[in-house]
């Protein structure tokens, strides 16, 4: 959760989020909580204010489960970019270190990529 040497980081996070709510924040952003228990406590303690949770690594929770827990918005921060860079670095290393192109295995085709963006555009235009 929070760093800074707090003996009870979850309680400190809730205290700070309450302060933001009292200062007029419309949505409370809680980066860091990973467990169902911590997230549920944050949502419960700050209700009725909507809580935004940052999920930047696998937690075992799904979007649907977070919604059932009362989370109103889920952010992924840099996770999608980091995942893309992971694939890039792996493929580049295979070329540089092994002289192979095995890092390209599983890459989506141009048709799939274009179809993905076409479908996204169509959905947003509705």
C-alpha cells in the first residue's frame, strides 16, 4: 500500500482518502491495495464516495469481482505498456543474443490488429 514507515499502512491510506473526500474529491484513487479484504475495507470505509482501484499486476481478482465489492473504476496505469515492452524486449533479445525471430511467435496479424481497432471505433461511435 503506502510506504513511509507507517505501522498500519492500510489505516493511513484510508485516513488520507477521507481527507481527500472531505476536501471535495469526487472520486478517491487508491493505488496499491491487492487483497479482497483491503479493497473491501477501503470501499466500505469511504462509502458513498466512489473508489478507483489501480490494478497493475495480477491479483487474482476480476473486474466483475471488483465491481461486486463496490469499486467504481479500475485503472491499469502503465501495466499495458509494460506488458507490451516485455514482449518487445524479449523479441529484441532473441534477435540480438540468439539471432532468431522466435520472439515474434504469437504476435497478432495485421488483419487482427486492424480488426481490433475497427471494432473499437465502431463501439465508441454507437
